[in-house]
């Protein structure tokens, strides 16, 4: 089993680190939240007093941080983690950030002979807890093979998308599509309900037809249709509106940089921004249905 340094113990990082402990790895953690650190200590982790201390002797360093600026500040510069690590260490950044920062950190790691992968995840808090996340990895093929060993303790589907930054591009594409088909699902259900259809019956019809999609099958946005979906629990996340809006912003950057006219993605971002402005940023992203209900 491996020695792992894990930095960032939020809603996703905490369960991911706990699963590594369950898989038999020796895990040292660091987070600014003492409560988060204590929770991992109770699960069997060693707690470090700094990010630098967390990576001492680590074979793998894993980070799950809020934004590109945080990733850059943790890894780059004379006081960054890369300056403390040797070529025997593999770095896996599982944060969802801009591809440019992932490429910058990847290039800095490569210059030092350190294997690096951007490895953002899909699946949300439930999959993080269950150890069934999907990882979208960007980096060298040899690093990907080393990464598999540790990622398999946290996820079920592990993909090599391409060179450094490719994982972030794949995540942006995926979450933009997720937002679009969630909005389309909400529109279809609301249209049916306003014309007298039972949303549960309409969902069954569409699931058996060409409109079938993940939002209908796993995450139905209409309250009462799917017992365990956030919609049936007051839209408690789940995957927050704030996070979807952030991911859509990253997707817009990717589209702009590559000259793609992604009008549906732009509209999706506009709608999720409206939810944030309405004070619903902490609700599940399927609560976009409420924008349609307000016009009833």
C-alpha cells in the first residue's frame, strides 16, 4: 500500500481521503478546517500542520482545492510543494479548475522530473462517499498507469483523456452537457405537468423513448418522482448550483479559447447565474426547475 499526502478535505476531498484509508493506504491529510482534519483523524489518517508537512515521504500527493489560484499557490514557486518533492512522487490534482493552470503546473512538474496529472472527478458527493467516482486524467501515459493504483481506491471509472490539461477539458465538456440536459429535462417535465400529465408517468414514457438521459434516469428534477433525488428532499445537494455555475464558467473559457460557438452552454450558464442571484447557490443544481415554476 502507498504513502499518500492529501490536501483539501471539503465535501469531495474528505470522503475521497477516507476511502483511501479504507483501501489500506497510509494517508496524511491537511486542511484549513480543523473539524475536517479531526474527522479524517477519527477515520485513521495522520494530520499534518501544513501542506508541506503532509507530503513528506509521500509516494502520491493528491489535492482537491476550490480554484486554479489555490492550486497554483500550493504547487508553484520556491515555497510550493513541487519544490519539496522528488521524481519518486506522483502528483494528482483532482480539483476542477481552468485547463491553463493545470498545464502550467504540469509543465513545472515535468521540468523537475515529477509525474503530474490533472484528474478532476464526476459523480458528486454520493459517488465520492461510495468510492465510485469517475476520474478524467490529463498527463503522460506512464504517470496514468501509476495513478490508476491509487485512483482505483476512490473511483470506478478512470479515463486517460490526453496530456496535461486534458482532464479539465473533458470535465468542462461533461458538465456543460449535464447542465444542458438537466435544463431540457426540467422544461419537458414542466411542459407536461402544465398540460395535465403526471410527472412520474411522463418520466417513464421519456425513459422508454428517445428522450432518455441521466437526469431522468438517476436524478429526476421533479419533486416526488424519485425518492432519493435531491428534488424530493428540498433540493438539498447533491451538486450545488454554485459549483455548476463555476464549472460552466470554465466550460465557457474552453469554448472561447477554441472558437466554439456553444450557445446552449451559454444559455445554461445564464440560467444558473440567475439561480445564484436569487440566493439559491447552495441548493442542488436540479433546482433549475424552480425558474420554470415561478412563471406558472
